C-alpha cells in the first residue's frame, strides 16, 4: 500500500505553496460608503440657500438687469439666489457664442455649458459675491462681472458685461426702442436702431412711430422732460439742468448753454 506516501507528499506541497491571505480582522477599516446621486442631491443645504431652479422655473421667470446683455443677445434671469445667463444668436457685431469660462468666484457651485451656438451659466449671487466669467463669441469676448459688496443692499444691476454696448450708458438701443424698430422696419436686427432715450420712452410708450422719431431727434417730436431737465441739443433730448446750486455734471459732460436758451444744461 502506497497511500501514506501520497498523503505525505500532498501535505508537503501545501506547506511549501503560496500563502493564503489572512482572514480579515475586526481592526481593518471598513470600505468607504457609496453615495448615490439621489442621496447627494438630498444633502441638506446651508441656511438661507435653495436648490438650483428647474428649466420650467427659469422659463416662467422675468429678466433682471445685466448691463450689456441685450447687445450680446444674452437672456438674464434670476430665481432666488441663482442667476442664469444664456447667450444665443448673433450679437451686435454678428458673432455667435462659442465658450464660457469661470475666471474666479462662484463658490464652487457655478454651472457652465457651451455648444451648438449657445453658452449658459448658472451661479449663486449672495452678499459678498465677487464673481467673474468670460463669455466668448466668434468675433470677440467680454468679461461678465457680478458683484454684491458685503454690507450693502442687493444691487439693482445684477452684473455687467464689461465693454459691451448698453442702453444704461446710451451706447445701445433700449429693449423698447429695439422692439419698435423691428416692428416698424420688419427686421430682426437692431444694429441701426436709435440709441436709448429713456425720456422718449416715457413720453411715447404706446406709439412706436413717435418713439423712434423722438429717439432720432426729429423736429417737433420731442420728449416731455421731467423736473430737473429741459429739451436741449441738436436732437432736443432732455438734458439735466446745471449751474449754481446744482449737482455737477456726469463725467464726459460739461455745463453749458445752447440754442434752446437758459438755464444751462449738461451736454
């Protein structure tokens, strides 16, 4: 009988073979927990914060003021603390959107998208916000600045596209003038529309023909000027009255008399 020899050889091979890993002990650290996307989304928000709005919420929201956005064909909407800037179509110089990049700020919560001729950005705007992103088109780029200094009220002008034309500084048509221009001239382009004239808009809110004539400075179709202003200059537009006891003129303007007579105005 040779069985004992076989058993001995088997035991020898087992003793000289590859060592098996020791069984886990209670002192070994447990594996990290797996968090599902649903559980991550349900993570409690900090006090005073809210979830990112849905597309349906933004669709129903009204626009807020971001200087330069109209000329760049960017829609600007805000729900709670969340600002969305969406650029689509040709800007005032014919370029189409290509990219958006965060420069600084955003609290690590900013969402961006670029593709198919659309750029989109969603970012929180809270007290103390100092945010910058750069939007690009096929022909140019503009920084978007969003600032809310600590200790101040929520800004009326939520942000600014630096260097972009804007009706806020008289370098672009207002939305009302642009709408009338498109309606009267049957066009989709406001590049040749008159520049913003808020006093004309207040004087002729329901008459597109007179609004455009007033904005162009056509004789006899002048704005009704509010207190502290009078018609002045070649276009008869309302200008701020200046002189002794009056606030100084804004940068780039001087207190002077014109052909319309006294008192002097900022021109």
